[in-house]
């Protein structure tokens, strides 16, 4: 789930707040997934959770960079 949300947050960074919200949800889902014992024991599952976290952070950063110039007009 975190990979899907993170992947959606990257191309939707230009929609006001959507990329940020999706990225935040991806980071939270990935963080919850890494705390589960079944994921911690499975290397592939923990790498997928980490990939979702990284994609979510990338979406958050792209949204922040895209929205930063617009803050003076809000």
C-alpha cells in the first residue's frame, strides 16, 4: 500500500496538497509496515516498505518545492 501511495504522490505533486497528503500517507503506511514482525522477518517485504517510505518522502519533497513559490500568494 505504501508503494502505491508513494508512487501516486510523485506525479500528483502539482495538485494543491494532494501529493503532500499521499506522500504523508505512504510514509505512515510504510512506517507501520516496518514495525510488524511478519514484515521484519521477510527481507523482501521490508524492502517494499522502505521503498514506499522513500517514494512518499520524494512526493512530499516535490510537493513542497512546487508549492513553496505559491505561498506568497495565499
